[in-house]
C-alpha cells in the first residue's frame, strides 16, 4: 500500500513540477500588470496544489525526506532571516505581499523555497534532471519564437520598440531568462549521453537565443556572459593542464576581438551591433539609466547605515529611497523618482535585510559552490558540468549587479540551487513511515491546506485584481466614475491581501480623471470623498510618501467644495515633505496650498529652497515663475521662465504659453513675448484668444498694421472678444 502511494505521489510530482516552466509564458490581459500577476499566481497555485502530494510522499517514503545538506540549510536560514527582517521592518504587510507590480514579497519567496525543496527531492538522477532541463528548453523555444516575431512586428505584446520582451514585459527579464537557458544548453551539449542530432538542435537553439539576447540590448546580461566566460577560461588555463592551451588561446582571441571593437566603438558598423555597440559606448556620464542607478546605489548604502542589522525589511527599499531622495533624480523624468529597487540585488539585500540577510544570502552561494565541489570530487557530477553550473551561478550574480530579480529569475535561480542540491537516494533509509489513521489525517490536512491556500492566495486575489482593472477601465475609457467606484468597492469587499494596492489604484484614477476632464460637481464631490477615504485607510496603517502626496492632492481638489480641506492638505503634505525631504512633487503640492492661501512669498521660498538642492530641474523653475508672478516679481518670473526653457521645459498647454507671453510683456522682453505668441497662433490658428495675444504683443512692438489685422481676426474668430478688440484698437490709435 505504501509503495503504491509513494509511486503515485512521486510520479505526479515528477510530471507536474516541470510545468512550472510554463509560467513565464503566462499573460493574462484581464489583470492589472498582466505580465506579472498572472505568472506569479499561476506559480503559487501550482505549488500550493502540489504540496499535499509532497507531504504524503515524505510521510510514506522516508528516503525522500530532506537531509541536512548545507545548501538546504542555507535556503532555510535565508527564508528565516527574511521573515525576521519583515517582522521588524518598516512595513510588514508590504514585506510579506509586495505589490501587484512586483509580487516578490516573503510569501513569494517561501513558494520559491518550497519549489526548490520539492525539486531537489524528487529528481535524483542525471536522467531525471535531463528531462527537467529539456522541458524548460522546450518552453524557452516558444519564448524565443515569440521574441523573434515581436522584434519584427512592433506593437506585439504591447511592445512598441524593437527590443523584444515576449511574454515577460521587460527586455531585462527576457535577457535574464535566456541567460539561464544558454547555460542549460551548454550543460546538455557537453553530455555525451545525448544523441548527436539532439545536441545539434540544442546548438541551433542556443545560437538563435543568443541572437535574441543581443536584440534585447541588455548590457548587464551581455557583460555578465563575457566576464563569466573569461573566468571559466582562466579556470581552464590554471587548473586543467590538458586544456590549458585551448583556454589561453580562446581567452587571447576574446580579448583581441573586444580590443578591436573597443578601438573602433565610434564607427557606425560597431555601434550598430545589437547590445555590443551599446555596451562599448557606455559612459558613466550618460543620463537617465546610468546616473539614476548610481543614485539608487548610493541611497542603498545610506539605508544600510540607518538599519545595519536587519535592514528596512524585504520589499521596503521604496521607503529608504524616499527618506534619502536625491533631487537630482527629477532631472531624468518623474518616472526616475520612484525607485522601489536599487537595481542591484546585492545592495537591495544589504539595504532591506541588513548584515544578517546579506550573510544568509552569501551563504547560499558558498553552500552551492561547496556542494558542487563535493559532487565533482565524489564523481556525482562531471567536472565540465560542474564548471558550467558554477559559471551559471557566477553569471546570475554578475547580472544582478545592475538589475533586480523577478518571478522568472527567482524561478530559475531556485531551480539551479535544486539542481546543485539534488543527491542520489541514500542506500540506508532512516526514519519511520507514517501509516494507518495518522496517514489519513496527514493526507486530509495537507489537502485541505493546499486547497485553502490556493483559494486565499490566488483565486480571491485574482478576482479582486480583475475587478480593479474593470473599475479602471470604467474611469479611463468611459469617464464613468460612479461605476468605477462601485466596481472598486466590490473588489475591496473581497478578503484579498492586496487591498492597499486596490485603494491607491482607485483613488489615483479618481484624481487623474477629475484633473483631466470636466467632471460635473455632483459626480466629482462624492468621487473625491470616496478617494480621500480610501487613501486615508492606507495612510493610517503605513507612512508612505506616495499615499501622503496623493491624499494631499485629493484634498486640494476637494477644496473647491470645502475650503477647510486646505488645512488638512497642508498638514498631510508637510508630513510627506518630512518623509521625503527634497522631493519636488511634494514641494509643488505645498506651493499650490501656499498660493491658495495667498502666501505667495512662502511659495517662492519653498521653490527657491528646492532649487538650492538641485538647480537643473526645469519643472521647479517653471513653478517658481508662477510663484514669482503671484508675488508680483515679474522680472524674476521672466528670468526663471527663460531658465526653464533652457533646461528643456516644453509647453504643456496654451495656458502656459499665454502666461509666459504676459510675463515677458510685463518686463518689456517683446522679442521673447512674440516668439511665444507666434507659437501659440501656429498651434491654435482658429483660436481668437491666441490671435488677440499676438495682436497685443505686436502693438507693444509698434507694428500697428499687423496688430490691427490680428485683432480683427481675433474678433472674427471669437465675437465675444469684441470689447477687448475695441479697447486694443483705441490704444493703437
């Protein structure tokens, strides 16, 4: 009886576990973040439903129970440190559940660790692991075909660039995915047990996947591959006398090729080589991608100094980034001011889990390399295979120096650890089999637990997330706030652990729709009240800068219905300013409050203080011009407008242009005023107000004939301007 149960459970696990490699292909369009949540929840569902079979297998077959191996202990220790760090972190809930965009909290990590344990246990032989790797490579072939199609058909999978991401939603994630599979191919190709025809097919697949890897233009991955290759060649040259000449020769050839390419990096032929040209022309001074990562790395080190023992808690780098926000980040766009990762896994671990987490994380690699060395020494793994497996570990570490982990990278990292940890079944069996009533109880409890976890962790959150997307669609596509709110309320009524995300998503939709469209007061007022109440629910349980900023902005909008909301907005925004000193978005909101309350000088002081921290931010100059104008300082306003334009400020609407023209007129800078007025007329040739503005500027400059002509045209286009035109014409005469 026990043998039959063992065979059934083992067969189910061995056949089902490789299905996890299909999760990177999952794309569910009816969810928010369709490239992320569908993958993660399908993996959780998959793991939760398999755990009962694994528990029963361990109960009836002691030989499959995990042994006290260093790598298993290291994984368990790392999970333990994550839990402790989360418990003492700044936001326990975020540490556990992350958010819809990432889905890599401690709960997710426990699922990856469970997958690691099951995989390392049920696959013991080289033949079984060959089947596992071949299954994964089959999935990667599908991914590669999708990526190639996408490269030639921009717009496929919502990707408008030529850099493919297939079903992963990010070119970096695809590059990471391909990195693992290229090593899998290398491991299988060096195995002589495979037929030569299969090995040739694998080589062909590797060639195509390398091409796709280059198409992603992910410099960090390519650099990781190159550096790993150099390390492996050095290892050959130093430790393998038989292959020393081959190793040295290949290494010299590799260095020579890259030396030639680097010397000619400015040539169009080299620049046009996908990824290679981009890598060779990388400089630390280039904007955006490089500089903002360096800023994030600096903040990660500061965050570690704040909480050196256990860090800020997993997933909580976001809080550290806000606390140490560098105003320079805004220079590269608002998107670059909301980092929730330092784009360096080692620094992320250091900042979020402190010394204990970093030691536990490094212990994973030490245990992995120690296990590899032992398996090679005992003859359980050929030296070549061990070398390539170790190279894969090194490459994953090197790549993560410039990126962060996702579902796909975690899946294959823990698969790699499982492949290293797997050992042949012990010759002697220790432990007793569970039988009789106890086995029935264990089976029942495991089954109920697995089903309950599937419902609570996957089914219900999926329903809530889907409703949230429907609510967003009502708001964005139809401008229907009433139905949007009703659907969001249905989502929030479900017992999902992601209510914080849903509240913020719904409130943000309300704020954006009201700011962009003309919403009737009888709809806007209750919608704002609903949004304010939702954000306040979040605000009571966590000290989030974004929550506070959004709440302040909502209260500013609500002030049109209740002027007392301004006082509350000021209090909330001042707290946001304390949470993230120097963050320009909070300063802009505080400036709105000051101008609303008639404190123009205070608004000027806030913006001048912001410029003192970082002068090269065009939006700060523009807002300062508005504040100067409100304070009656037109010369300073004109000078600041000019500076904002020098820094690249582009007119957002006709109102901004009209404002700039009036300021320039007020200080006698008529040439600048005319440039703005001409631009306004070119953009709005049928707008009477635009022509009247140009007429006034022309009159200032003494061009009476053109001024009269533009004024008459303004009156013709918009008869309501008749009185203003008459006044202007009388002034011209």
